[in-house]
C-alpha cells in the first residue's frame, strides 16, 4: 500500500511580466501560462504529481502582475525560503517569486481577499515614444482630455452593476461589484522617458473584478477622453443594460495586478 504524504500549504507572492504568456490559468501547454510554470516547478521540487495551485485571480494573455497571491499545496514539508529559491531557479525568468510563507490549509486567496488593486499604465499622442516599453504600457493615438477622464472615474466608485463591463467566459452569480477607488494620475520621473512623452496610470481598487472588467473600463474612459462619450454616459451605463459597450477592450500590455489585500 502506497503511503501518501500530507499536503503542506504555502502562500506565494508572485510578480511576472505577462508578455508571451497565455495568461495566468494553466492550459494544455503548461509552459505558456504562469500557473503552469509554477505547477511544473512544484512537481519537480516535491517529486510528485499531487500538487495544487490557486491564484487570487486570473490575468489575461499579456497582462502583468506586481504581486499576485497564490495558494499552493504540495506533499512536501519545506522551509519557505528554500521553496522560494527552488521555484525561482526553475521557472521562467519573466516570473519571480517574491515571498513564500506557510499558511493554514483553509486559506483561500480568492474568497479571503478584502480588495484588489489594478493599475493601467498608458501614454497618448501621435508619437509612440521609446519602443522599449511597448510590452509594458499601452499607447492611445491622438489627444486625451485627462481631466474629463478623471471626472468619469468618479462615476465608477461605489457599488454598481457592471453588466456592461465584462466579457462572457466565466460563469458568475452576480455582476455587481464594489469599487473603492478609481482615478488617473500622472507618473512623474518615469525612467528613460522622453521629454514629450507623458505617462499616466489608472488606479482602480475594488472588492472584486469581472473578466476583462478593468480593460473595458479603461476603453470607456479613453472614449470619454476622445470626446466620443461623456461622464454622464458612464453613469447611465451603470444603471441600464446597453446593446453595445461604451468602448473597446483596452490592450493588455498596460494592465497590472498591483496588490491583493487580506485581513
């Protein structure tokens, strides 16, 4: 009779550059996803196929994370620092395990989160600027009225039905979410930026987010900035089901999962 080692539970803090990956969630080709990379390394370290991982949320292809939280269960009792070093030696260099701690098996990175914060880094204008950041920020052609976009941001704060701000793909019981903060700020002293290139960042914090919700919010804000819609139309979109989205899904390159906060 084969003896099965008990599973030990760890909480990982993971940072990654999502360029070239198919997103967080593991797929048939595990090496092309963040979760797959972690699972492969966990199996090698524990010398077992009985490993589990659960992220605090799913990121799409090309989306980045500064501090994704991941629960992993492995049939190996290992010092957290040793697990951190072992994982970092085996996963793709675009992924970095920032921290590891042993936690209770009941810890759930999705259900236990009090709030999450996403950031969207972007520039605008007729010049794309330096090419070195093309995979790390998005660029919108033409002028944007940032002040008007900031006014529109305030409409998202509070508890609303975001039925017009998600893409079908994951079953959800409700499209109601609570946004705690939403604003756009100028990013000063961005390294190596040209004098005429101005970087801006949307920061949005909420109790939870739907599939592509932040990118649709960003797309709607860009249309406000271009004068194609107004802050009032944002308010209306949170009260009535629309036949069309207020804006396109913004590109993935500028989006970052910034923080996940727990009790």
